[in-house]
C-alpha cells in the first residue's frame, strides 16, 4: 500500500475523472488512454489533460509501448500500487485536501447509485449488484478493530487485477466510517441555556 502524503497529489484527486483513472489503473494495471476511456465510457481525448496532471504530480508514469503496425501509444501505470490518502488531522492543508477528495467520492457514489438503479439490476439476491445503507451504533475499540479488519478484507477483493470478461464486471464501493455527529434538524430550535 502506498500512502499519498503530498498535498499537491491529494489535491490532484479532487476531480472524479482523476479518481476514476487511478481506480481503474489500480484495478486493471497498466492501460492506454483508449483502454481507460472505454472503461469510463468516454472519448480518450477527454482524459489526456487529467492523465498529464496525474503524471505531473507523480501519481502516474507513462511509457511508450507498441500499438500495432509500427505505431506506439502511451501506456499509463500507477507510480506505486494500492494508493491511499494519508490523513493528518493536525495539518489544515492536508485536512482541506482530504475533505475535498472525500466529498467528491461521496458525490460520485450518489451519481453511480442513481444511474444504476434501473430495471434489471439485481437488488435482492445473494449476488445483488447495488446496495446503499447507513448504520449508527456503539462500537468498542475491539469492535472497531474487527470492523477495520473486515473492511481490509473487502478492499482486498477489489485489489485483484482483472480486465473485463463475461464473468467479471467493474464495481465501485464507497464508504465512510466516522464518529457519529447528529445533524441538527432544520427548523428545530436550539436548546437555550438557563439564565441564572
């Protein structure tokens, strides 16, 4: 696992396209812009700026590779596998950059869910394709450790390098674990302090 420490690298991941590029390269391994674009469902020319930006900040590397009939194309790869953001709660620059990336991830999760919730998608079998939920509960330190182990096991399922096949399809999993902070209900008056 590679911890992304530099705030410039973290800031470069604020856009959904760049996050998707990194996720795809992590899931499939080295790929050309055309291969990445096919998985993202867009034209390759819409990715070149983002690929260049990720290369400039040092998250990606590109190399020329043969591309049939004597031509060459650039194949992109992650500088280091299994990238993960480093959280530094006392560093305001880091906190701002990480929060921007997380907000972007959660917006994309909502868009993906909205787009996928269509007739024909499996919503209830043991092999369901779409799921969203939220749970709030009390966890001890030991239970948090157990939850973290389970999350690492889930993430490991996504680490297997594959390319599209008849049996494998690309999925996205976005989650957020944090201490519960109840949002104040709109219109509900705050409790007034007693005078006296």
